[in-house]
C-alpha cells in the first residue's frame, strides 16, 4: 500500500509510508504560499486500519483494483509506489 495516492475526484492527495512496522499518512497543504506537512499514524483495531487524526478514519485497501477507500474521505488511486520507485 505504500506510495503516493490521489483522490479520484480531486480531494487532497497523501503519501502512505512505513518503517519498522509503523505506517503513516502524510498530507501536504499549501497555505498562503507555505507548504505544510501533516503526518498521521495508522493503527489497527479489530483487524481494521484507521488513520488517527483526532478522530478515526477507516482505511480499506482494495488490492484487486489497487485503490484505497477512506471512510469518510472517498476513493484514492495510486500515483507511484515508494518501495518500487515506479510511477
């Protein structure tokens, strides 16, 4: 699942990365000419993945379609794969 992901309808993109068994989602936002990065920890609870942003966002990966669905948040498609370094 690691890589860069964009929303199918234009919502903010994110990067999903991991190291040592810990995974994070990082979003970049351009606010008044400054690029700000915000990272959120991905946790597992009851066999489900959640992005911890102050409230839990359910993260589901559709391996067959290579899509991530966030609830709430919608569907994201892969732009590049960090591990393989391909686009």
